[in-house]
């Protein structure tokens, strides 16, 4: 059984963001893709889960990166299962460049829900202790609890359209991340590198739903906190991000980012 | 020299749209990616053009499809250069399923612009007659001139954010297509198949720009015409699409689509 699964990507020109690097939303999409491919390979994927009327849903993603792969660069995402319990499965990732040097890590937390009731289902019947790799190291802190600060910027609005919807009929993770990224102007990304990003998903969103997006800073950690909420203030997701100056690697507090 | 270039894709669960098929924006992105890969392979790509301070820009895309590849399905996009003149290069595509059956075709028109002046540059120095394949058949009509009808729906607004910007610092083709797709509700795509889609790009868009998106119908062709315009009414792109009912393949006039 393949317990350590690898996928090598080459970042095409069309896939690059304005900084000619892999965009955070693309990186997270690839992390999800690699997880899905590995799950399919070891027969705990979409098709197997479907037989039990269950769906994998992503609860949290966090990544830490030294640098983002650039245009036409080859990089490899390696994934393995760190562990699981009745409700959650922890899946880790290492991102390495063509020379094999690790340039980043990611951690994800997955759960399975029943297609019809949308309630969590027991993972023990799909989780095989043999797939767990406790010997592999994911050298980054676990994602933590994120609270939205009282002080924040003015909310911007968005209405989810057909192109934002995935095969489970809810809004894609990609779109959530893009709406959060769009909270800051392009100049921030030109001048600063987002070195750590965490997202926790709380509620699914449907096509046609209107949401508001807003950001604030957590003075105790210097992190930028952003959230997407429905108009009735149900939290869809919440994120936390840290930035450094591209020039000298010094940290940039969220308060400064919001002044751009 | 490789004059007929192929790339095989497998549509992962995370890449599917709500109909569990490849989304039009993803298909167009893949068409652009395959074109870019082929251009790189025959040394008329990003890096070579950059040496002459030039960039490839896409002027038109049109595709016709019998069915869209579905979840976990393998499909191959084949591309070749049909011809070129001083200003334009015509590149064609065939989309085939795992059995080799062609399920769709695409046509694209490319030009090169100078990075600084944004004016078209002469293509004759990169276009080699040996790469042209006049023996391969792209069995679909060429894209035509599209005019926006006087009668149309109310415009919806959008402001381009950092995540909408590509490595050339302008808005991605993907985002244009998604904004157009989002003009119709999800139910249309559940019940109808978009069998032909054409897009003509007129002006680049920048980060922070506000645009309006609107659709109308062309009664003479039953096509749905959509456009993205800046607030000063500069046309960014215009598209034309034809739909059939999924149930029986009968054509659905644009007027009916707009009533959903």
C-alpha cells in the first residue's frame, strides 16, 4: 500500500499569479487534489465513500512556506496520513523543489459527512491503521483556534455564482481563499510574502448566497484575520495569515497590511 | 519537431463543477495551458518571446463539444498550428476521450504584443512554416463577429481583485469566463448543455477595476450573447453561447435561458 504519495507539478504561465508564483488558492486546490488522489489510490476516496452515502469534507488547512514555486518550476507535493480518530483524519504534506529541498509544509484536517443528513459519520470503518505514518515529520505548528477581532475593515460583498460550485453542490475552497486574498491590494503581494496561512471551514455555502468578507488584525500575534459570513452572520470560514517583507524577510504586522 | 502536441488530463473531484464535469473556464484554461506547453516545446513560448519584449495574448477562443469530460475521466487535448500571418496565429485543438473518440474541438486566435507599448508585434520572426499542420482537421465553424444586442438583462457588477490577476498583470481569461457563466443560474447548467462557446477579448483589465456583466439574446441565431464592460463602457470581452437540453438534445433559445 502506498502510504506516502507524491505528485509533481509544473507551474505553467497560465497558472501563475501576478507575482509569477503559485497562487495560495491554487496551492490549496493542489493540496486537496493530492489528498484526493492518494485517498483514491488507497481506496478511501470519493467512490468508496459514495457507497456509504458519505463525502469527505475539509475542516482545516494550514500551510507554511519559505517561498512559493515560480513560473515553469517543477515542485512535488508529498502527502501521508498522520492519524485519525472516530471523527477526524489528519493528513500532512511536504512541498519540495526539484532538488528535493523542502520549501513548505501543510496540515489538513478532514471529516466525513453523510450526503443526506450532512452530519458527521464514523471514520473508523474506512481508516486502516496500516496507512498511518507516524515516522514522517510535518515541521510546522498545528492550526489553532481563530477568533475574529472586534475591530475590522468595512465588509465587501459577493454573491456566489454557478462557477463557484463544486461537485458536492457547495462553494469551492478555491473561491473562499480567493475572496480572502482579494481583501488586500495587489501591492501587498508584490512587496510581501504570505508565509503562513490557515483556514477553518465552518459552514457550506450555496449558489446564489450573498456573503460579506472582512479582515482585521490580532495584535497579540500580528496575524491578519479574515472571515466570510452570510448576510445573517453565519460564519462560512475564518482565516489567519502572516506576512514578511520580500526584501529582507522581516515580519509585517497585519495593521500595516490593512493600511496599504 | 513536435507539430501535434497532446496532453492527457484526469478530472479530479476537486476540479469538477456542480454537474460533475469539467467547467468551461477550466476547459479554456487547459486549452491555454496546452497551447503554452506546445509553444514552449517548439521554442516560441514565454521565454523566447520575452527575449523580444513580447507577450502572447489570446484574441479569440471558440469550442464545440458533444459532452464535457466527467469526474475522474481521462481525456486528451491535442493541439496544432493551423496557420499564421504577420499578426495572427491560428491554433486548433481536438478533445478526445480515453477510447480516442473526439468529443470536441476548439479554435484559438493568438497575437503577440510588445510588453511596453502593448501594440501588436510582427509574428513572422517566430512563426516557422514547418510547424504548420494543414492536414489536421478541426471540424467546427470558425468564431464569428459578435455584436451585443440592444435588449439585455440588468448588469451585475464586479471588482477585480488580486486573485484575478495573471503573470502579465492583467485579469485572467478564467475569471472573464466565470463571470459570464455566472450570468445564468445553476439550474440552467443542470438542465442544459452549453455545446458551443465563443469568446473574443477586446481590452485587458487591471486589478481594482470595476466592471459590469450583462447578457442578451440574438434572435437570429438563438445564441446567448454576454459582455463584460468597464464602467466607462469599454468592452473587455464578448461571448456567444448555444445550449441544448440535456434530456433530449433539443436546442434551447437564449430567450428561454434568460427566463430561468
